[in-house]
């Protein structure tokens, strides 16, 4: 996918997210726009890094790394970035992304049918494994911190 196409998709997602943030969570659109634009900028930068760095690392890894580095306490501007992005509700971001995923899945329904029932079993195991893994990690960390 070309960078221009990625930027257009990110901006459409951003616009839908700002509206969803207002409708669903009553966050003023003007307050949410800077946080959404920061998220879009980080995503674009991660996509660019994935294209120019000669390693076979997906852009999402660069995006997560950049996001983490930019919000580490003590990094100049981290508190401001965290404050602005905190005005954007996660579910307002997830709604258009899940919509795109649904459209993509519907568009590729024939190839999905070819995978058969095994994909359902695999999905169930992945979801159970993710849930149990998260619960185990959370339990270990909460016990280590003396919270439980």
C-alpha cells in the first residue's frame, strides 16, 4: 500500500474517531483533535520507518515503539502527549477499525470459506490463550506489587 493511501485511511479513521468520541463519550471534538492528530502522526511515522529501515519488521512494531518512547515519563513533551491523547477514548478508535476489518472480511469471504471450520477452532484457542496469558501476567504483576 502506498504511503498516500495509508495517510488517507488514517485521516478518515481519525475523523470517524473524533465524531465517535463526541457521540459516545461526550468529549468535545476540538479537545480530541490534537490527540487524534498525534496518533495519526505516530502511525504515519511508523509506516515510513517500516519502509525505509531495511529490516523485515512490521510497521505496527515501529508504531508501538514510537508511542512508548514518546510517552515515557521524563521525556520532553511526554506529559503533554499523554494528556492530549487521553482525550481520545480507545473504543472510539476501535469502531472504525473494526468496521474496516468487517468490510475486508466480507470482501474476502470466498477465501475465508476455503479455510473451513478449522479457523473457528483456531480463533477460539487464540482468544482463550490470549485471555489466560493476560490474566496470568496480570496476576503475577499484581501479586509482585502487593495489590492482591
